[in-house]
């Protein structure tokens, strides 16, 4: 039994006419009659009652018609699914996010992809530093990274989607909380809550900002992430310098102020240069419209 046997029988059963069925199938009527007869011989039961004036589906044929339609529908769905996977429009893509990017950019990204490629499912991996994301892009654990350049290794390409200023997070009752804009030099005597220095692009930018302002910061406490850093600031253990996207994490007892003279940090979409995944390429193409590049694509990875 072949799929064509099922398709031929279903067409005849639905039209109750060998001539019309042959026209729909674009085959000769004798060939169609012979194929349906082969199917009946194999099953050992008559599926169609034929007379010179009409074709009628037998009770056995009625049952087999439903089964055949389900089989053909499943096969057609499988074919469409495989084609959509090949086109990069169906499947699971794993996306890594660094720090506050999951709060500031994930909602927009997820909604946009749901509208543009609704059969693409996202698996989100938050709180991953750039170095971790680069390694996972290499080993295939991630398909796309949302990270802060510079990347590690020359096999990771990226496209900058935003340039963020650094801002100051201070306790609500701090003397600097009343200032709309704070100069980086004003932090010279302040105890600073910083990110864990290992592989943190933001931590490096904070230290660079302090050095450019002519002082070495008094690092009183270190935090593994933005949420913990802001909690320490709320507890009065120091002030913090964080990306502007940290404003999306409001916390009672903490206020944010613009920081004059501070460095900026970039946020980028990253992928493995040799990725062969149609799905990853499709998602990246869609995200080009969602997040217009702050740097021409030709400079990515340079």
C-alpha cells in the first residue's frame, strides 16, 4: 500500500465519480480504477460499490475514508512542517541575555518575533556574561546572544543594537539623590558597590570612567548581578554605577541619576560566524527590523 493508493481512493470517495476524480488527479480513468481495485484486493474488502450509473462508498469504505484522510492530513502536515523548518520559520531558538537586557529588551524581542514568526519558540537564558555567551554560541547551547561587546574570539559576529550610558544608582536619602545630574568626579569619596569584576564589561567601563575622572574608586562591595547590586545600594552600603537599562528594575529606596562624564556600554546581537541554522538566520533577519543597528553591519565583529 502506497500513499498514492490512499489519495486516489479518497478522491474517488469524496467525488463518488471516477471521471471527476481522474480529472482532479490528472491521471487516466482506467489507471485510477485499476489502482483503487489494487487497494481493495490488498485489503480484501470492497470500499466502493460500483454500478453503471453511480459509485457509492460502502460501510467499510466509510471507515477507511476517515482513516485515510487522517493519514494524508498527518503526512501533509509533516511535509509543511519540514519545509518551514528548512525555511527557518519553525523550531526552537535559544537566546542568551546579559544582565538587565532580559528586562529591557526581552519583552520587545519576544512580542516582535511572535508577530513575525509565530511558529518560532524562544528558550531564554538570562544573566549570562559575554564570555559565557560566546562559549555557548560556539558549542551550540545558544543560537543567539544579547551581550555586551567586546566578544571573545574571532569566530563570533555581532551587531550593535544600542549604546547605553552609565547612570548612578543611589539610596533615596543620599546627598546626591537631590541632584538631577551627577558628575563622575563626585564619586571620588563615595563607597562604590560594583559588579563582580570577572568578565564583566560594565565593571570594566565603570573603572575606566573613574580613572578618566582622575581617581581610583573605593570598591566596598561586589555583586553578581544588577538586582543584587541595587539591593545593596538600597541598604545604604554604597552607590552604584549601572547601565541605563537598570531603570527597568525599580526598587524601593533607590533612585537613578544621570552621570556626566561616564563611559557608555554597547548591547549587541551575537551569533557564531559559521552557523548553518536557517532558524537562527531567519530570527536575526527579523531582528534587524526590530532593533535598528547602531553600527553598520559591516563593522560587526571587527
